C-alpha cells in the first residue's frame, strides 16, 4: 500500500482512501500469487498526460522523436505522441525498439528467442530522441536500447521517459521524466498493462512465485 501512495503522489494525483490490505479491492488473486493496483486506468492516463507536458517543456518539439521499447513502452509512446499532437497541433514521429538481440543476457534467453519488430520511422541523426519504457528497474534494458539506437544514427540528445521507476538500479542510468515512483518489496515486481497487450490499462504490484 505504501508503494501505491508514493505512485499516486509522484503522478500528481491526490491520494484517496485506500482499502485495507487483503481486501478484494486492494489485492487480487492470480495464478501465481496476488496483485495490488498501483495506478488505476484513470490515474495512469493522468500520469501520461503530465509526462507529455514535461516532455514538451523539456525541449524543442519540431525535432522530437519518441521511441518506445517493446512490448509496452511502444504503446505508451503512442499515447504520449497523441497527447503532444493534441496540445501542439504537430504530429510527433513515433517508433519502437525490440532490444532482444542487444540484451547482455541474450545467451541465457533460450534457443528460440522471440524477436519483435524494430521500427524507426525517421532518421534520428541530430534529432531529440525520447526513449519510452513502462518500468525502469536495473537499467539493463535501457543500456540495450541505447546500443541499438546507435545503429540507426547519432541523435543530438537522448532522454528517457518511464511511467514507473521502481528502483533497484544495477547500472548508472536515470530517467529524465518519471510518471510515478514505487517502492517494491522483496518478492514483488511492478507490471504495467496496456489494452493492446493485456486487455486493460493499469499498473500493479505483483507478489508470488513469478515475482521473484
């Protein structure tokens, strides 16, 4: 519940009365354990709107490119682009990165890794590139994304925008724009759901066997 409060405060959302831990509203049973809502659909949308405003204030929009990390960062990037286009009247190029081949643990993924599509719609050389991801944890995913971006050009500036920062960094990587900060206990993880992948929009703390 502490993580939920921190997330709502960081997202610029006034904390509301939260249910007691263990209630059906606070925790939901899953096949592998339980999950606790961190951001509701409405709160997540509000956090994205604020992130879009922060990105707009962070630099020029005329050379901005949003690049989302698959499989959920690209959907969040599309939502940010929609906010920016509505506010500024300018379409923002949006692409996606699949970092599978650039992971530092690629040899451990398995004999048949699932590799998605990387789509960079414009030349990123001398552009302001904002990398978008759902959850920032160790920083290794972002390192892989930066390595892959280098194959597509030399941006003037690269920034990082994440919906949730859960701490636990293993590399010296920091986000420029953060929608919410969540404290995560042992045996827990933060997951973000988007309709395109999960049929719902929200963020959750998961506990159980698969969260270790």
